[in-house]
C-alpha cells in the first residue's frame, strides 16, 4: 500500500508522529493509499523551512521567479495524463473532465501569474515638483494556503502561483480527502528548480494540522477555500494575530431563466452548470428559477435531459458524473433530498442511486442528479448549500421577483442569467448581490477579473491585480525634491 509523505524543504518526509490516515476511493469504497496524519511538529518544520527560504526567494529577480513558474506549468502539461488520473482516483470526477479542466487550469494558473509579475507596474505621483511619491510592493512573508477537495490541484495552484510570483514562501495544506496531486506537485516543484523551502506541502486533517498553520504567529497570511463553517473558525483563529485573510466559501447560487430563451438550447448548458463535478463546485447553480411562461416546457425538457445523463465509472469516456467524495458526504446529500420530500418537494429526476453500475463501482458513493419542484421560497433547502447533485426548480412571474428570490439567501457567491435581452441582463446583474454574474454562460473565468463572494460566501477578492495586492504589502515612499 502506497504511503504519501509531507514535502518539507524540498524533501519528502514521513510524519513526525508516525500516524497515517486511510484514503478511501469514492468509486470503489476501498482503501487506496495512506497519507500522513501530520501534527504540530510537521507544521512547525514546514514553517521554519519557509522562513529560512524567504530571504533569498523574496530578493530574487522577477524574471527568475517567472522562469520557474513557467517551467512548473510546462511540467504540469507534460504530466497531464498521470495527474488527471490521480485526480480522478482521488475525487471520482470523470477522467475527461480532469484532463480538460483541472490540470490545464492548474498549468494556466502558473503561466498567468508568471506573466503578471513581469508586466506589473506601480503607481507614482508628483506633488507639484516638491516631492515624488512611489509605491513599493513587497511580499508578505510565509503564506498559509488551505485548499479544498473538489478541485484539488486547480484550486491549490490558484493560491500557490500568485503567492510564489510575489516573492512569498508558502506552507500548503490540501484536503485530507484529496492529497495525491499535491504530493505529485512536490516532485514537479523540485524538477522545475524551485529552491528548497519555498513551497512546503503538509498532508493531514484540518485538526490539528490546519489549525496549527492558521494560528502560528510566523504565518502572517492565510488563504482558505472551503466550507463556510470552517471559514468562520479560521477567521476567529486568525484574528488574534491580525493576519491578512482571504476566504472563498460556500454558495447557494441562482440560475435565472427568462421566457425569451430557446429552451432546448439552454437546458444542456444549465444541466452542466447544475451537475458538473457531481455538483461539488461552490459555483454550481443549485436554485433554478424559470419564468412562468416557459416553466412547464423547461421542467419537462430539463427532467428528461437530466435523467439521461450517464452516472458511473469516471474512467468511461461517456460518463458525465462520477460519485460523491465520501460515504459521509453521500449520506448528507441524500438526507437533504429527504428533507425536501418532507417539505412537500416533488422529485422529477434522480434522488436515488443509479442502477447497472459495473463491478468496480458497486460500493461507490453514486447518486443520480436530482431535480426537486414545488418547494416554497422559505424552504430550508433553499437556504442551505448542499454541495452535491441536487437542484430545485421554481417559477417566477416578473424578473424582479427572480432577483428577490435569488438575493433571499445567506450566501452571495454567484448567479447566472439566461436571456436574449442583454439590456435586461445588465439590469439583473447589477441587482444581484453576488460576487460573479454569468450571462448566457457559466464557469467562464477571466483570471484578470476579481473573484470572491459576499455574505457567508467569503471575504476578499483574488484574481489578477487582486491576487497581487493580497499577496503583497504596499509601501509608499515619499522623496523631497526641493529645499524646505
């Protein structure tokens, strides 16, 4: 049985306490490898390595950092097949999805920020010839980066790339449910020539490893992507040391469909936005609102399309949706389907395990994509992030009613609007209280644009200039030019 190791100071090291965790395949339900159950000793060792490496890395030339980041991207591309397979094995996502989305995006993250630091300019101002002001942007120090399990390498590199580009050193903590690609990334970092200690990867649980990383006074910056409840705990732990903090948390995202759409054309796109990656994406549209003139047509077409989606072996090229990440998460998602039934919801698609799974998948955590109608706006399921392949379908009369329904949520991450009327789309986008609004598309990301949420969906923005701002401190220098 394979045992993963921590990546500290450029070396792969067994956990100090000797403890290991079992990784269970979401596809088969069987143990597939062991990973370190890291403790405070491991975290402190990683932080010390990062602190020791900070002086030289932060002083290195921008061009040198960019060269290494581009080399990392090249290696990710070269090893796409192996990395995609590891991601599929860990998460259960379709292999084709990992090949076309997760790994290419991980490589793009490094290329984007390699270019961003080379072309970055800073502000300067002249005070009527008396003094000149300019801004120095300097790295913060050791960055603590905590990534989720749903898009493991994709989101881990979204944090690592800008942190390293700006001259920080880092200690990463991927999810204990998906550690393999983070482990493989350590090998790539060494091959790319990243100096020892610049990037360290600690495997293990949120408690104790993640908590030690967040609370340690030698880590002045924390970037976290994950659940809202964990994000609230991290915010409280980070407050005592006044750390820089970025929290990208949950979402309960509305999909607004206006009466002028071509139903047959938009149904496949909205189904993708609902159920991609088994609905285990914080941006999935889980609350579908359809204008009443086309509601019956949309409902029937959507249910038929969703019922025909192939759920099963993620290695099968025809599979659209694999399993959920764990037995516990499967049970949680299914419990929400039962809550919806008790609240009067009508299941028009899914809601059960798929039939006809092959032998390798029969003990996996598979659930058919589920569509629920006839729930009221005050339903508990409309206020809770399920993070699985479960969506609700409701009608509205006027566009402003849909906006009210969408905004009636403790979350504010994203929404999508589907219409031919772009004038109205701009109005709805302005009125929706979320961080991102997609119009006639979904999950199309321009890395130059800010990304993040409001309310329980998070704190701060990352992406483009916002990431460079977050991973640096701005210093104003004022130089007197004339005698006083």
